[in-house]
C-alpha cells in the first residue's frame, strides 16, 4: 500500500480585518458550503416577503374593521331616526283622531318669583 501524504496546513486565524475585508469568504471551509449559504439567503428573502404580505393583509383587515364600525354606527343612527319618524307619524294620526292640532310656536314659560320678605312675614 502506498503511503498517503498528509498535508499539515496551518489554519490561518480569522481576524477582524479579514471579516471587514470579506476575506473569510475565500476560505476553503466556506467555499464548500456556498450552496447552503445561498439556500439560507433564499429562505430569508421568502420569509421577509411573506412577512411583508402578512403586514399588508393586517392593515387591510384593520381598515375593513374601521369601515364596519362606521357602517354599524350609520345603521344605528338611521334606525333611531326611522323609529322617531314612525312615532311622530303615529302620534300625528292619533292627534287628528282626537281633533288636536300641533303647535306652530313653542309655549311660553312662566316663572314665578317668591319674594323672600313674604316668607319672613308669614312666620
């Protein structure tokens, strides 16, 4: 059997300047795993895009909730007005049957002041 020669390569220490310059990407250990890095990068991009879509849908749902609240309040206001109109028309019919006429002007309010000197004299 032939002897296998082993190469005892000195691993170069990774320094801060290597990271800044991007030299760590040219190392043999990293070159072997480029396909995994690309795969991870692709997954991150898909995750960011799906998060963006979810945020858009949440905003759309919140907008629809606000619109439904607006429509509910409009509906409640319309129903109260309808009830008031129905009641006024029914009261008008009953007043006609009783030969009562609705007032064109509001009644006047009478205020009676009691003099404080009269109270003392009565005691």
